[in-house]
């Protein structure tokens, strides 16, 4: 591999993994740590990565808020997604909520799966369209900064159908405040997804537990499964189990 090719690959790995260490990159690319340090210094000079002690991080200031959310806790979201796709069966009608974790789920769906997918998130639709799924966007008003569709048109698209499965994301899970999100219009979409789906799967990384956002969109008892990456804190686990929710956690060690 030529030096420029290696540096390009290093920049890709740093972005994809939300940061890499010198030793990790050296092992991945089968070169010395000294070579990696020189490459990182060169990439930092080009403003392609941010140099850190012992490694590098992506240059987040050039990313949109949405792009930053997609790389935050990436390993956790990928682990959640790997487990979540086991919920999908061919021939089902499946709802995908907007969000960085549901986007991670869409990326893990095998291309050969044949099922119907409906989403209010254009990036999810684009991802699923790479495979054999029949993909529909809800339509609605586009919230550009969050890449989601809301409003009456989006609500009507969900109200008019029955779904086998819904993957729902959120901003916070609080033992007292329930499942919450930051925007009233997004909360209404989530409410409808929950109400019109036979099985509701909440996908949320560990950072969402103990956090409460502005709008509650459903009760714990309306959820079938919560999939997360680390053991759910005691108080939250107790509340979920009492509500009959299956808890799938401890996916990242």
C-alpha cells in the first residue's frame, strides 16, 4: 500500500470508529507505530483528523450535528443493531423511526431480506433501498437538521397501516419520566409507531438511561423489548421488568 493510500485508509478508520489509537492502526495496517505517528501528524497538518495523545479523533467541527450523532457511541450502536436485526423476519411490515441508532439497524439488515419497510427518515430509506426490501417514506415536512419527516402527512401514512414491528429511538429513558424525545412533532410520530405496531423494539445506547427530554411519547408497558449495549441501571431495569419489557443488554464488554 502506498503512503497516500495508507493515510486515506487511516482517515477512514478514524472517522468510522470515532477515533483510533496508534497501536490499533499499526496492527490494522501492518506497519510500525512510528510510521503511524508520522501519518497521523501529516493528516493532522491537512486537517483530516484531530491528533490526540496516543491516537486520533475525527474532525467533528466540519460535521453537521446529525453526522456527529451518527458517529457518537458508534461501537455501542453497531452492537445494538446486530442484535436488533434478529427481530426482523421476511414478509413483515416494519417501521423504522428516525435516529442514529435506527440508522445503524438499517445498515445491518441483510440485503437479501424481503420485507416492507416504512420510515420517516430519508437516510434509513436510502440505506434499505440497497437491498431487496420494499421501502416507503412517509412524506411530510422535512426537519433538515434532524433528517426526519413530521406533520400530518407523515402521521396519516402511519395511522393508515398495521405493522408487525417498529424500531423506535429516543432521547431519554427515565424511571419516573418514561420514554422521552425532544420535539412535539417527533413525539407524535413515535406515539403512532407504538400504537400501530404489534411488536415495539426500543433501541438506545447506555447514555440514554437516566436522561429525560421534553416530551414523553409512551409508557414502559407499551414497549416489548429494549435493546441497549451495557447493563441497564438497577432502578431502570426494575421499572422495565415490572412493566413486562424484555431487556437485552450487556452487548459491549
